[in-house]
C-alpha cells in the first residue's frame, strides 16, 4: 500500500510540475482536464507497479526510463522542428556554401565560397542549378549545360541578344523559366537568357534581386529577404 501511495504521489507531482510549464492556468478547464488524465494514468501506473516484485520494479523502471527519454526527444524534435531544420541547414551550408539555409520564412542565406564569390542553388523547372551571384549583371543567364539540364535545347534557341562580359561581347538567347524556387520563394514566368559561349557559369543578376524586398552582405554571408505572401 505504501508503495502504491508513493508512486501515485510521485507521478502526480511530476504532472503538476509539467502542468505549470504548459500555457494557461492549472485551474482552468483545460488544465483540470489534463490533471484528471494524469491522475487516472497515475492510478493505473501505481496499481501496476505496486503489484510487481521489488526486482521487477527496477527492471520496469529501467524500461520506462528508456521510453520516457525517447518520448521526450520526439516531443522536442516536433516542437523545435523549425529551429532544428535551420541548424541542420546552416551545418550543410557551411560544408557546401551554395546550398544555403533559411533561418525564418521569407529568408535565405549563403556563405561566401572559398573563391570569394557567393553561389546559390535554386531549383529551376525542378532541377537544382548552381549560379554565381552577380549584382553587376542585369539579368539571369544560364550556361548551355544548365539550359540542357532544365530541358532546353541550346542548339534550337535563337541567339538574338548580346551580353557584354569581361571577355567582350557574347550572343545570348532569350528564354522564359516556368518556375524558379529558392527556399519558400517561388517565382514563375521568369525572363532569362542562355549564353551562346562555352562558359560553364550561370549568373543570377539584378532581374532576380529586384523581385526581393531586400538583400545584404554581412560577415561573409549573403541574406535574401522577401514577402512570403507575394511569392508562393
């Protein structure tokens, strides 16, 4: 009987402490309902453990401790899923700078690469494309290889435009990207061009940055911001 009372009081004590950590008063309707469920569970647990021998109780408590820790970890993972996602994203972004990470809805950050440039990897037509951030470029420029990866045939495009580059003038073909995604940013019907030259670099120029609310470079990190209500 003593064991039953001690177990019941212990479980209810834990329930009351946890109740104090939850939103709302322990004496409102929702709080009393939770304590009622806890009391019922405490009675069943006390009755069950009270009927087990001393050594059996130790074994049961060890097993319960394992499942309790596992349950707490699952609850924390669910409750902090966004924070954990941001942490993992930043971890991978440190290893692979162009992958980037989001710390909050409507943001995307990338670290400076070892060559001193920023790269991002948006999904164009559902395909990840590594692009050099170039705010000195006016538009979005795809290499022939990148164009082929997203389903365009560079040999069938009309190269009617000219781009001025560090190596002089180069021809480019106007195209329209059906969709460009970066984090929760979704842009549709995005004008771009495909470079006729042999360059393997794709550029993300001001035609992209003008669609953002803001962007900034701080501590070797580029952060993009946009209004999530406008870009879904």
